[in-house]
């Protein structure tokens, strides 16, 4: 399966930058839906897979090119897996400083002592006239007591990956990209298309 151009169905600059970096060695030209002036597709699914699939397929119908969509989020054990598929919407007006505060408060109120959490990512690769392929990635870790670090995006300042004592936001993108949920899903995709 040879791909030279790939449209990424996301308007999240942080995510697109990560995907571009990870696909750079394959010499695949990555464009975002925004570059092609294509609108956002609403995430109406209830699972990461459903959302990734519906976004990739809708975009592929619009532009006729191979399209990659991902849906990802933070699943916190003490909150029974929330915010999960609703991670982006959990933060009021996408203010993640506020979202992280709310999440830490909810964890405290849950009365559960576990700080375990994981980021999940599901990627869907839609090809014109072909069956969509799904790739999944996950990184396990713990939620810190308070946010720290300036790197990354979203919930990075409160996520400490297993085996480390710093948050994703402190570790920086080089380290994060080696183990993130997105890079693990993308690694599977790369093995499929290279
Ligand atoms: P979506 O996949 O764009 O619907 O949104 C996923 C949401 O989950 C993002 O807006 C972030 O809040 C959160 N998220 C997903 N991946 C990451 C990550 O690598 N770091 C921090 N937050 C993330």
C-alpha cells in the first residue's frame, strides 16, 4: 500500500505537528483538513474507533484522497475511564487549565486513591473505495497531584507516563513522541503502508 499524500482530519495544530514529525521519514506529504479548506466532521460516536472511522470516511468522501483521522483521549481509572471519548469537550471552552483543575478535583472527590490513567488513540485510515483500516495505541501512566511543564498540549501537564517521574509536558516532544498513544498507533500504520 503506497501513499504519497495523506490528509489528516484534525484541526488540532498540536496533533497535526506530531503526526507530521512521525511521518516525515516516510516522505509522505501531510496536509490537514484546514489546509484543504474542508470543514470539521462532528464526533457523534461513543467510542474512539467509531469517531475515528466516521471522521476519516467523511473526509475521504469529500476530497477523494487517503485520509487519516484519529480520536484520542485521557481515561482515568478513579473516574471509571472518564473523560475518555469526551476529553476535548470536558474542558470548558477547550480551556485545558480549567479542565485539568476540574479533573483533579473530581479525582479527589471520588474518594478513590488510584491515580492510574492512560491515553488511548484510535486511528482510522480511509482509502477511496476500500475498507477503512483501524490502528490502536495506548500509553499507561499516573495523574500527577498538580499540573507541571509547558510542553505538549491538552492534559500533558498532569500525565506522568509509566517509568518516568515527570509529566509529558515536562518531558518534551522528543520523548513523548517515542512512546505516546498516537505514536504507537501510527507505528502500526507505518508498518502497514511502508
Ligand atoms: P480529539 O481526539 O481531538 O477529539 O480530542 C482528544 C482530546 O484528548 C484532546 O483535545 C486532548 O484534550 C486530549 N488528548 C488527546 N491526546 C492527548 C495528548 O497526547 N496529550 C494531552 N491531551 C491529549
